[in-house]
C-alpha cells in the first residue's frame, strides 16, 4: 500500500473517542487529589511588548479522568511511562459489553467476556460494565429510592462498580493481553483496594452479596497475599497494563472488535498518566482483517519528548514538580500503591497551545472534538534552510513538500536536537535562537485552511516576536542584523509590533488554527512528506492548553 492509499484508509476509518472529560469537577479516585486550575497570568497581565497570554497552573493527581496505570504504580522496578512503546498501547482489541450481567459489587468472569465477543491473544480488552453511566459528565440517574431521588454518581463510578473474579487476571496473563480498560474508576474490584477500609459500610454490603452469590467471605474468595502478588508483582512484571475511566462513545462499540489506542503523556517519574483513549473501525467497504493488517504494519512515529521534572519550561512559567504522597510499602492496609501529585504550568514538554491560551472567547482543549486533532497532513523538513534566529517563509515550506488545503502542518527546523534530552542540548539556543515564520506566514495558513500547526522548537512564533526580545537585547540585536542581511529590512519594518507581536498566537487562534510546540523524539527520523498525524490530548474541560501524545503514522512494508 502506498502512502496516499494509507492516509486515505486512516482518514476513512471511523473514530470513536473513549475519553472521560477531565475537569475540576471530575472526581479523583477516593483519597487522591482533584484537579485544580489556577490562572497565574492573563492576556492583559503582561508587560513590555504587547498582549500577554492566559497562563494556567495545574495541580493534579493522575487518577483524575481517563488514565493509564503504569507498572511503577504497583511495582517500583517496572518500566517508566515514557519507556512503554506505543506498540504496547495500541493494537487490535475488543470492547465487550457485560452491562446486562453485572450490578453493584458483583464479579465478572472470563466466561462472561468470552461468551459475548471474540477475545484473541495479545488483544487490548475494554470492558463495558455500564458503570460509565455514573461518570460525572453523563446525565443524572433518577431513582425514587435514592436520597434526593438521584443516585450518587461518584459512589457508582468509584465505589460500587463490579470487579474481576479471582481467576480473571490469570486468564488475562494467559491471553497475553496488552491492556485491560474499564469504564469505571478502577480495573480492580473496589473492595480489593483501600476503598474496603475507607467505606466499611460499602464493604459490608459487598461481602453480604459475595456470601449470597458464592458462599464465601471476601478474604476466602480473594486471599490477600495471593491477590497482592498477582496485582503488584506478576502483572506489572508481565507488562499487563490497566486503563481506567474509559467513557466517551463506549456504548457505540458494543461487542465489536476495533483498533484501540491508549495514548498517555510520556511521564518519566510518574506512575500513572493522563491518556486519550480511542478506537478505530474500518472504513466502509473494508474488511476488518484487511484493516487490522494495514494498521499492524503501519509505523507510529512518536513526536513527543519525555515529560519530566527535568523538562525546561518556557521563560517565566512554572516547571513540573512531582510529590509522592504514598508508596506501595507505606500503607497500613497492605493494598497500597505508589501515588503522586503533580504541579506544573502547561508550557513545557510537548503540548498543544489551545485557543483560550490567547483568545479568551475560544474553546478549551476539552471542547474541541477529537476529529479536529487528527487527520492528513505534512511534515516539512526545512532544517537545511534555517539557522540561528532566521526567518522561514511559506515558499521554503512549499519547496520541500506539497501543502494541501485543510492539512495539519508540522515544521521540522532541526531545533529538536538542541532540546533538553539530547547529546547536542543547548537550552539557550533552543529557547532563544530558534527560527520563526515570516510576516506572510499566518495569512498563508489561513488561505490554506491549515487544521493545526506543529513545531520542533519552544514556540511557533519567532522568539524576537515575543517577550524574549526585551529579555534578551543582545540576541535581538544579532537577530535584527541577520534580518537586514537576509531581507533588507529591520525588525520593526518587517514585523510592526501592533500587527506581528506573537503573530501565530494572536492572528491565528481566533481563526481556530492553533499549534503544538516542543515536538521531538522520532521527528529526527522523518523526512518531508505526507503523513496521517494524530494529536491525542487529555480532554481538559477548563484547560487552555494541554499535554498529549503526538504521533505521525506512515504505511508499513
């Protein structure tokens, strides 16, 4: 299959978003930290050049919203999230609906799964228990017998949901499943977690049900030492991963096989990571087997740099900090895990600048449908045409690749090699001397109806069209001399402040053309050409910009 056919196949595939809205209202796993969003600056709060930005500081635990539970959550010697290859998180799988067979506190079994759908060795398995109906972003469930006539959504989603039978995880290991995803707060039964001790009344109800159904107490059914060894040692060592809070369009995939992707933020130090979960069905007229074969042979190029406390932030933004609030061995009830709270401003590592970052009337990240973040596009390698502080033009881009109307456009300047995780790292050069676009670039993007932009540098704008111009006067003088040599105009002649200050932010965001910054990693391997490009962002409902996983797909051999 050639590149054009491959891109057309992926474009024609049916995309389903399986992600829960991530909000300040999203309940975290019991006892964990809820998401906090704090504006530390606003558009009018800047100084020294022109408009500023809406800058947000987030404080969160990663069990809020759809997330991937990494190996190090339970087994400290496991792989870091950033070290888990995308091939372990994407692939053929099945969404199995067992909602008719489960109820509060009940157990589901391998037999329940297999009698409803075909599960194959090496699959990703998503289980629809029906408990996503209790997700905070779903309609209320009215029940005259409930207090206030409305069922408790948080208790339904996090405390009362069903869980796996004692033989379930052994079956999953025997099947060599890659990921098990659940449409509720935990892939384990809540009574096999500290919830058992946090909500003793709920545990009594669950054990009463277990005795009625199986004639055994909880500890008889789930011997704690055996259960601990399975979930905290054997499963992580076998690289069996768990995805939790799968919601979204899950009901549209009942008992269907699909190509499933769990795309987490590639944390280096953190045990669990926010993720975008989605599924693809074949285009109309294409057989499932043929589609899976195409996807299985396709190459996924990860354009996302690792997310770490070492990752430098933009200018005066706040870096990432990680505080471990609990450890596997530090919890008295014996079923503990590693858990942390993160704090960061958004503009570090690979991220998408959203509309609201500069345009207050724009959409938040979570309000933009997943379809907008994926699609056909191009990567333009202009690294041989640019140097320190230089200006690139639409003509340079079109000299290396054909840009079509509606494309996603990623520009490879070569500056990724000066990023923090590189043998050639030069942070000052990366932050302050990267190339930027010419004055006609934004109008060209509007004419081309570019879907979104991406850049392998710290900003889509030229640094001398930002506050860096004032903070680094020596570099500005150097850049100004270079501009005169290259274009015969000085900076203020070529980039009048009122029109071009933070050009691609202020002129393009109101046109809903936003951009990703700090692309890297596999971008070193890509050539100019057409790709199917995916941006998989956490679905932040109040958030102006967001981290995610950025992937370029190309056909396999």
